[in-house]
């Protein structure tokens, strides 16, 4: 049974598609994101700079740097998730379109040049009609074919494509080219005869619509029941392999959030396929699929559903890391937030205490300088200059030159103390702090 299923596939395109789903999206998304950053460099997230690059120096924990790094990682993951999602969506559409194009024109209905729902006696697409007059009218108009109409259509096709009634094209001159042309014509005519003989037999047509051309190899099947049992046997290898693959993937990736969606999609596809296989008339599923993909047999819908299952399972595996965060990263982010959260309160307290200490320092300096600056004009009640005078008893003991020198030193000390007080006053004022820093920097630059 497994060999029959592999022969039915015809090639290894399914295996290549499965391998491509595992490796291509990640590589292509990284390439696309790199190209996007080259075109729009301003969109690239900027990594935070480290405070110290000396390897011998012990690293110091910096909560601000950790916050910046966490924000950088978040933006980088978001950009990668968007690129990954776009690549997966485009690749999914491409895969389904390629599979659809491979099946176009390959069923027996297309070989004979009729529609898949054009047979009035087709038990797949119609049950017993409620209005037989409507069916007769459609047969007369040519919209539907009865058994006599199908036989008449086959006779016209046979007269047109029989190898004995066709002449080689004028462009074929050598015997090898003519022999190759005859071989192709005969193979095409044999396929047409197989199509007519299959569709003209009600039982074979019922089995063909559900299981495809492989029913020609079931020589021992006669009744619908035998065809159905043999078809289910040939279906088991696909779902057996799919079931085993999902078990292996689930075992290797226990924390993968896509496990639920893979099993859900598999059960959904199994249900839809069972509905198509066991139906005796046109179901809603077949009706919807026939309108979306016209002129296709039910077995082609089943093959497309299986391809959708394979692609969707890979999509669920790829996209689960985008929608759901990895537990290790979630724990890391939560631990970082827990570590930084109490530090933010400490930073506010330190800033508040620093402001209070600055105010207290200004008060102390003001109290120390109050005797000097208690009078705005620097004079005492007698009108003398109290800032630049010394006690009279000390002045009598000093010579005139020494008195001048002492008065000069006292004046310089007082001026520097006033400058220091003014600097502290400016630093404590938010409006004057920026001007004070700019003045200091301009002074240093001029020096």
C-alpha cells in the first residue's frame, strides 16, 4: 500500500515541499529583512552601547542599559516576526497555486473536453433530481449529457483524435520525429479511451471521482463497497505517516504552541475527506470547492486538502514562535522586570534625597555667610564699610602695609565665598542650572 501511494505521488515534490517549509522561510525572511534595512536604514533598531569596554574591569549592573536592551530585543523580534509572517504567507500561496496548476487539465473530464458536473447520471454530483423535466431540458440544450450523449461525444472525439485518421505535421521530416509524434498521439488516444470507459461505467466513475486514476489498478474490485474499502486502504499510509510525524514533532518540541493547531488541522482535513468520500450526492464542501476550483473532480479536491494540511502544519510550526513567546524569553523578561521595578522606586528616592541634601547645603552655606551678607550694602549701622574693615584693636597692632594686605585677603575670601554661594544657588534652581553648566563649559573651552 505504501508503494502504491508513492507511485501515485509520482515524484518527490511533496518531500521537497516539506523540507522547504522547514528551512526556506527562516533564511528568506532574514534576507528580506536585511534588504529592507539597506533601503530604509532608519528603521533598523539601534543596539544600546555598553558603558565600559575594558575586559579587565568588573561589569556594573545598569538597569537603564537593561531596559534599553530589552526594548531593542523587542523591536528586533517584532521586525523579524513581520518579515517571517509575510514570507510564510507568500510561500503558502505559492505552494497551493503550484499544486493547483499541476492538477489543471489532468482529470478524465478535461481529457474528454467535458465539465466535471456535466453528466446527468453522475451520482457524485447529483442525487435523484426533484424535477426530471428540468434535467431533460438541460440535456436537450446540451448543458448536461446522458449516457447516449456521452457516447455520441466520444464518437466525435474518436473521429478527431484517432491515430489512423491523423497525418503528421508538415514540419516533421525525419522518421524519428514522426515515430515520436505517433507515440504521443497514440498515448493521448489511449488515455481518452480509458477516460471514456471509466466515466461510462457508473461504479468506476463513482470510484474515480473519489480516488483518482489509481482505481484502474484495482482489478479485483467490482462493487462500490469493494472500491471504497480499497480506497481507504490506500489512504491509510498518508495519514499513518502524518500521525507518526506529528507525534515525533510533538515529542521533540514539547513546548511548541503549534501542536494544537497541527492536530486540529489534521482532524479537520480527515473530516472533510471522509465527507467527500462517503457522500452519494453533491455536498456543501464539494459545492464550495467546485465553485472556487471549477472543472475539478472530488479526488483533486482531496489532494488539494492534503497539500493544505502539509503546508498548514508547517505554517503552524513556523508561526507559533511569532504569536506565542518562548517560555525562556518570557521568564527572562519577567525576571528583568521584577529586578528593575524596585530599583525604579529607589532611583526616585535617591533623586528626592539629593534635592533635599542640596537644599540643606544651601541653608548651611547661607547661615555661614549670613554675617557677611546680612546688610545688602555691606555697611553697618554707623555707615562704615563693614565688609572691608578689621577690628580696631587688631588694626593698631599691624603696620600700614600689613593692614592693607590683610584687608585685600579678607576681600578676596569674601568674594570667593559669595561666588560659591551664587553657584550653589544657581545649581539648586532648575531654570538656572542649565545656564550655569553652559557658562562653566564656555569658560573651560576659552581657557
